[in-house]
C-alpha cells in the first residue's frame, strides 16, 4: 500500500512564497512521475506542474517562471516551490504520484494541502 501526503500549505500575502512537499511512503520501489494539481474555490481541478522520472519538468502557463518542481529520489519526495504568489493561486493543492510498488504500478493521490494567498 502506498500513502501520499502533501504538506507545506498555509496563508501567505501576495508576493510571498511557499514550498509544498509531496511524500510517498509504504511499498514504494520507484517513482516515475509526479503531477501537482490545484483546485481553486468553486472551480475544477487543474494541472500545475509535472516532473518525470528523468527530471524533465513542465508547467502550466499561469505558473511558468514563478513555480519550480523538483524531486528528491532518496526521500521519495517531490517539492513545489511557489514564488511571487498571487491571490488567484489560492486553492487546495494535490499531488498525484505514479510509480512502482510491491503490488505493481500505482497511481496515488494525497489528501491535499490548502494554500491561501491574501491580497
């Protein structure tokens, strides 16, 4: 069984920074890719950033240049560094981890972490 936990959310003023963490634990052999999503209040969940097994990254246009996704393979953890935050970045941030575990390939979501950016 694989557990995914996001952390690092909170309340920050516009222009501030936060670093989110996405940690996978349990029967994890390797992590192939991780996607960060967010769900603004009253809106659909949207893709924010992705990182692959070889470290390649991709970002949504609305965070390009402000957010950075990175990974620590030894810790089975992926980070989302968020700088120059805007009120429209407010939402619940989720990560989706794709990897290989004791029972084969898996795709697991965390419970989300709340990010609130005040103006």
